[in-house]
C-alpha cells in the first residue's frame, strides 16, 4: 500500500501537536545534574527535517539545550565510521540492557561487553575508542567535528552544564573504572569519561537534532549541507541500535506506541528518524522516571500517528508538495 503525505499536512500536524501539548505540566526537570533543574520548564519546540533539506519548526526551536544522551548516537556513528560495524559489535555490543541508562547492574551482569554504545557504559567505551588514542584534544576535535557535520552547524559547549555534570558524575566514574576492571575500556578511563561528559554538555537546538536524524534517515548524506557525513552502509546498524535501546528500559513501549526509532536525553531532547522519509526532534525539559521528555514523547507520537507513519507498517510513503 502506498500513501501520499503532503508537506502542508506535515506542517499542520506539527502545529496541532504543539498546541495540544504546550500547556502539559507532567514530568519534572532532571535534578541529579543541578544545572538541568534550573532550565525553564515551559520551553517546548518541535523540528522536522525532510530529506530535501526543508525544515518545519514550531516553538522554541532556536533554544540550545543540553544534548545529553542523544550525543551517544553521534559518537556511536563516529566509532562505527572509524572501526566498522563488526568491530563495534565485538568491542561494545548491540544488545538492549532492559535497565536504566546508567545501570551498574547491567555492567556486572554482562562483564564481557557493555551491551550497546547507547547506554552510559557503552558510550564511555565508545569515547575511549575514538581515534587517535591517547590524545584528549584530538579525540575531542574528532567528536565535535562529527557532531557538527551531523547537525549541519556547530553546537556550543554549555560551560555551566559541563561544570555541573563533572562535579556530580560519581556513578559514571564508577562505570568507567568497572569497564577498566573488565578490560572493556580502550583508553585512559578518566579521559574517556571526561570526553563523554563534555559531549553530553553540548548545547543543541531541536532543529540541529532533526537535521542529524534526517542525515541518518538519508543514508549518512546531510540534506541541509549536502555532504556525505558517514558511510551509507552504517545507516542500518546505527538505526537498529536506536530502535533497540533509544528509550532504555522503556524502548519496547515506545516502539510499540510510536513506531519510530528515537533517542532521548535528560536535557529534554528526543530525536527520531523515519528511514528514507525524515528526521524529527522535540524538546521540553520535564522528563519521566526513565529520563525521557514527557512533552517531546507526546508530540512525536502524535505526529507519527496522525500522519500514519510507522516503520513497521509496511506502507510505501511518498512525501509530496
Ligand atoms: O550520563 C549522564 O548521566 C548524562 N550525562 C546523560 C544521561 C542521559 O541523557 C540519559 N538519557 N535520557
């Protein structure tokens, strides 16, 4: 079955979603990182990037918020590009943990691999893998350049967030040293942890995340900058990682209800992608108990359901003028 979706329909449904949920007050800003507790809880934005590079935006889509765990996707792409898909499977893994993002228990259960680059243990391992090994500044440049290429423009470090996060990341410090204990970190642990903390502290807009998602949905070709950011063969493995664990222990529920692979961050951002069709991102700081933005989830689900978009539907979708 084939369905046509017009760009004006997408715009209309995006505005409807914004109006429907803008006054929703469910959820609470993340407070285990003090900086995040003080972000304006009423901020709300939705961005879509189509594969022709056109963006559709509503609300606070120019506001730079903490990318947090969404950055795990960007750096997973970087190490996939540097090492190849087989090597990532071997050195990190591609399984869901079924447990919270920062679970030490998950690491103790599977001591032979930290499961996936999209939970904290695997993301810290991924930062340790970034080349060139042993050179913090060059590794950081590689991480930042890759995020910039995916977003289509440079994100900026939120210094206060970085400070706040560095001063309170005791759980992640334990993860970094446990990885060392199990020989599953591939560079200096404090260095890898600092790179991870820094990438989480980058400020991005929902539009930059929608462009990232569209780039993945478009086989690694950024539709805005018109540049090939990563090898097109890596689009399927990275999308499978997002679909498997993008919402941590809530991923099954999310996929079941929304039909779109998506990745969340405790800064309130969610980035989702429909392969071959578009990237979408929504941002609103209040999160649920699993660390996922309440309003961003509602908005993305609403838009997908109203447009009849679902990766599992088997429908052929055509975006028309
Ligand atoms: O590792 C942390 O605690 C944060 N820097 C990132 C956590 C995060 O965004 C989890 N996702 N929803």
